[in-house]
C-alpha cells in the first residue's frame, strides 16, 4: 500500500467516529472506528462532548494511517461527513466548546417548536428552509444554548463565539480556525434559505441568533481549508464536506432525478433526487439540498425515521434477546410468520411522515407462544414498514416510483431484512459492494475537487451491486401486513 495515494474520509456519526481510506478506484482500503460516549442529562435530552468528538476523530485518523502504513504525503485530500443538525458553539479564540453539543435526537425544545407552530410560523419556515418545525433541527438548539448557557448571548453578540454543525467544528479544529460549512449541512439548521442559498435574516431575528456566529456556506466539493501539518505530519487539503445522508446519496451515485437511496444506521433516512427542483412536500416530508457543485444546487426530498438501528440495539441491550446483531437474521428466520407481532419503535417520538414528538413505543399482537424470535422479527419489520411510510408519502407528493431502492448502513448486511424490505415495498432493493457509502460519498466529493476522481461518470462506474433483492411476497399478504402496521402506529400516536 506504500506507493499508492488515497483520500481520507472522516465519518463522524451519532454513535461512533470513523476514518476510512479509499483508493483511486473507490475501493475501501482500511478503516478505524471508535464508539462515541452518549450523554443523557434528562429524559429526552441527548448530548455529546464536542472535545470527545475531536479527540476520537484525530485518534481514528492516525490509527487508520498507521495500520495501513500510509504517510500524510500519500493522502490526496480529506473529506468530512457528519451527523447532521447537532449543534456546537465554541469560543472563537480558544476553540473550546461552551457547552456540550445538543444532538439531533434531543427533544428539549419541543415546547418551543409547538409555540412556533401555534404562532403560525411553520409555513413561513418551510417555504424558506424546506423543513418542518421540529426540535430535530439546529435553530432551536442554538437558541436554547444562547439563552441557557451563562453569558453566551452577550459573547455571541460581541463576536466571541462560533456556531457550527459537526462538519464546521471539525474543519475549524483541523485547519486551526477556518469557519465554513457546506450547503447540505446548512440546509439542516432551519436557518438557511435553500432557494437563495443564504442565511435567512428574518429567521436569525426570530431565534435571536447573531449572524456573526454562523459559518460561511460553501460548495460540497471544493478545497475549503488545509489540515495543519501538526495533526498528521504534513498539510492536507480538506476538499469535501456533506451531511451524512447527502454523502450517502452521493456515494450511492444517485446523481440523476428519480434515483433514491435509504440508509439504515441509528435512524433510517430515504433521499430522492429531485434535480434542480426543490419539491415542497404536502405530506410532511422534508425538502433539502442534496449537494451543491460549482454553485449549483441539486435538491432532494427526504424522509427521516428516528429509530432503525437503535431498535435492534434496544432488543439487544435492554431486552437481552441476543448478544450480536448478526444473530437477528437466524432469529427472524426462526420466527413463526403466522404470529403478527408489531413493534412500534417510537423511543424518541415518530419522525416522518408523522412528526409526533410525544408518541412512545409499544408492542402489539403478543400471544402466549410469541417469544424472542417473533420480537426480533417485529423489530426488523418495523424498520421496513417505516421505509414504506416514507415511499408512500413521496408518491403522494407526485414522485415517480424509483426503479430500485439503493440501501446502505449497518442493517443491510441482514439478508432476511433486505428481502422483507423488497417484499413490503414491492420494489427491488440493491445492496452495493461497498456499504460504507456515507464515507465513500465524502471521499468522492473531496477527490472530485482535487482531480483525484476525474468526473461523476467515473464514480458511477465504480459503483457495484453486491446483491439485488427482488420482491416475492403476494400483494394480498403485503397489504395485510402493512395495514397491521398502520393500525399499530395509530395506537401510539399522541394526538
């Protein structure tokens, strides 16, 4: 490996930080990962220590380079992808965070969001940002930090503070003070006008956020800054950044309108490329920037489900039904298919298309002979049913059904789950050879900016299908199972 050049992808996620090396053919050459400490100060509150994130990120980058025997001079560029919406505020001089980062899953601003809806501001906010008013997004998190951390608002007003989502915080740390974000991450703050591609002044006033704390918004593929030599032994250009779901869409080479991917990580996120058209959803989906290249935005319609991988973690860690997620396939296969058990994993409320922050999880359809296999199967099925919820909402918005669904993330290794997904969607499901498509997307964006990858056509040619799952379930069974899911969801709704 010593004579080859690479792109280093930093994939800073909700539960772990990873570093992955990709070569000129887009192949994954080496990776390192470290689990991220989760902080739960109160029910519904989720925080991260941004300094933990920075230390972990540095550690995994150094580790992957060391284990692969790669020197900094062999790194063409760095691409960064990140958990979105998570809000960090830090001191402009020291770079020290003012408080813990408020994570995207955090629900502490639910009442504030309800207040905004009652004031009739939801339509105004959606028209500019493409987003629904929800604690999920950064704006109310920033407002909360400025109002509740002693002295924060005064410091912000006097220009002493910086805000960023995790991409901007890592860029600042790597570069020693460059303050940039990219269009895909900015689009998740609930402060960015996605049509004019600039911060919305009225929304900044609404949330009492000084514009001086915000990063400059740049293209997703561009040399944004230089990683200082002190970190890895030589300067390296940082040339690509994107929020994790947009990066995964790019890594899946969904470059044309109508192409669609779904990522199964902590949550489940489906993105449909809508090209130059920003489609305003009438069915409670989000309109977002997929990426911006050469100043031109490509848009996507997105459905966000809060609990996918966390459903499997809950079955493992809280119910102790298995010790390793790899066991879930055999357990699902052993379950009695006649037992119609439904698990609704509304642990942190329901995301799209319901947006019910007060809904809570439940299990329905238990009988005396239902056991661990049936519960595990219900957990896997729940992730697939939630995906169908998203696709149905997209179809109701007028989107043409995709010819296939490209999938990625940790859960897609489960063949049983992917077959059930194809069955319940009545749609072929394509699992790529490289399932680390979030990191691949970040690497692709960075490599495009430097010429390491010559074009999107080359990237498209690198994409390879590992397995295509074709639907095999009867239409009658498909609709009967899905109707049972809808009935179960209705029972946990708060309204």
